[in-house]
């Protein structure tokens, strides 16, 4: 039985030399998707993403590849609910 390995993000400059090696930055997501079984997206916590960005991520990963999308910090940390 194959194990599962997830990562929190893929766009870390500190991974450039050791993990990514010669892989061009524009191919980092595809590189990670070949080595991990899912990725948490941290960028959605800090800013809203364009619909085209999500489509690009989908197109660069295998069919059915799971992403865990973080909610925007305004909703998860700043917005208080009135009761």
C-alpha cells in the first residue's frame, strides 16, 4: 500500500537548490505534484486568487490531485460574527 505525503506549499526559495535542483521555478508545482499526494495552499490565506490561477494549478497537476485551500485571513482571523 502506497503512503501519503503532503506538503504545505511549494513556492519556497529555500527549497531551490536542495529540493528543486535544476527545475525551473515555473515547474515547481508540477515537480511537487509528482512527489507528494496533496498540497496545502498558503497563498489563499494572504490574498484572493484569480479564477485563472486555480485553473492553472489544476492543469499543472494530475487529475484529481487534492489541494487544501486555506481560508483568507480576513475571514478566519479578523472578521468577528455578531450574534
